[in-house]
């Protein structure tokens, strides 16, 4: 009978050890999942930040091109206006004076 009790105690001790090992493995797995999850989150955040920088750079380049085009168009229109003024100013002055004097 004493042998039977000793076997039961031994089985209980081994069962407790198996439970401890299982709990330890569960905790290690949980920690590993948390660690890998955090690493993935950081990697994703890093990639998102890199894409944001890339997108911002592209948008800035596009804005610069649009600004250059607007400036070029403005210069062209100012030049055309200046040419029109230079070629017509005397005629416009004569017309204005004529309209004021009434001739």
C-alpha cells in the first residue's frame, strides 16, 4: 500500500512539473508573441513613415513643378502685356486725349 501511495505522490509530482512546464511554455509563447507583435508594429510604423516621407517628397516636387509652370506662364503673360503696352501706348494716349478733348 505504501508503494501505491508513493507512486501516486510521484505521479502527482510529475503532473505538477508538467503543469509548471506548460505554464512556463505558455508564458514564453505569450512573451514571444508580444515581442514579435511589437516588432511587427514598429516595422509597419517605420514603413508607413518612410512612405509618408516619399509621398511628401513627391508632392513637394509636383508642387514645385506647378509653381514653376505658373511662374513661367505669368512671365509670359507679363511679357506679352508689356509688348502690347509698348506697341500701343502712343495710340492709347492719343485716343484718351482725343476722347477727353472731344475731337
